[in-house]
C-alpha cells in the first residue's frame, strides 16, 4: 500500500476486511459458512453483489394509534436488542400510519429479529400502546447519502439519533423533563454536535441550512436572536438547561462523536465519496426533525434564524 493512501475495505460476515486480502482468499474453501458464501457471491457477481448481499436485513413495522407510553416501551425494547447484539441498527420516523420502526438484524439473526418484532408489536397492542401494527418493506435512501458504503455510517448516526429522541419523548411522557426543555432546543444542540463531528464549521453550516430549506421549502421570515443563540451555544442560555437535558445531550455527543469520525475518515475523505458532509448533514436534519416531531412552523423559524445569519 502506498504511503498516504487508504486501503479499500469490504464488509464480510459482519467484519471489515481489506479488499485485497478478501480477493486473495476467494478460492480458499476454508472458513465459516457466511465467509464462504460471501466469497462465492463475489466470484459470481463482483463487489456490487457482495455489498448488496451484506446489507443489513431490515424488519419494518408501521404503528398506528400511538399512545405516549409507547416511547418508553419502544426505547426499552431497542436498547435491549442492541445490548444483546440482535440488531446492529435501528431507526424510526413519524409518518403514515403513525410511526415506522425499522430494525437491522445482526448477521444470521434476521429470522429471530422478525419474530421478536412481531411479538413486541402484539404486546404493544394488548397494552393499548398502539391500535394497529402493519408489516412493511424498508427501502433505504442510499442515494441521498452517497451509496452503501456511506449508508453503513449513516445508519449508525440514525441509531444514536433515534435512541436519543426516544429517550427525550419518553422523559416527556413521564413528566421528568416536561415543557421546560422544548424539542427544538434539544434538536439544535444535538445537530450542533453532528455538524462539529462532520467538521462543518464557520460559514459552511449556513450552506447546510440553505440546503435544508431547499428540501423542506418555505420562505424567509423574521430572524430570532434566541434561536441563533441556542445554535451558537450562548452560555447564558445553556445555563437554563435542567440537569436531565444536560445529561441527555452529553450522552448523545459522546455516542455520536466516534460515529462521525469514522464516517469522515472511511467515506468522505476517500475516493468512494459521492456526496459531501454538508449534503449528508442536510438530509440528516430533515429526518432528525421528523423524529423530534418539529412542525413546519418551527422548522421555518429555525431556518429563518440560521440561513442568513453572520458567521
């Protein structure tokens, strides 16, 4: 490998393997079942076939008639599945029929995860947390984030983002945070950590906000100094945050920082990159706001405050 170059890697049987090493071993009959299957897939269809075959196996369920108590129940289930190694990633979005939850099974665990998600959905119906659970197919938005190599990092970000929002919504449903910490405040501080992790700094963040406006639409309105202050990290404003919110944001930053470092070094800083960090950040903001349950009016106010402000 040349000095200063980045060695191509490939995901095989749940592991990251140097591409050259994998190719050299492709005629070796030894290895576990998943590794041998990956070699045969590569020989038959090339790298694209291998990447498609190695993609996470997603289980999606649409949930209708959501009760506030669903958030802590879903949070408990997701954290347990992640801790047990049953799933590698998780994300949720609000939308028809109410919420869509998506679980990426760990290698070899797709059947078990599908069965567990069905059991969870049935339990939530019995407890009155949802009125209906509708199976569905998740179609990843890989083209928005630069393809499969980028998406594996995006999914890790979505997982941290989704779990953090489940914690926030759960706390509000139980009254431990309450209205003293609006979702838009939590959102601005979470997104600030994401932008910094992607090294989007100075005037570059205004480009991200402009891209978000292009995606969600809306016309410029009056600027809010308070909104800009929350984004910039005004110390007087930050001092108002209650301790549970501080802990939530600190945990989010701790979890998201290594994810973003890997995304930068293993995708954005390589020849594989097809989109830049600002474009990826813009699409993340849209999904992040959906999870935050921020309506169009609040989104517009945030964009008004941040698109045209001075650096």
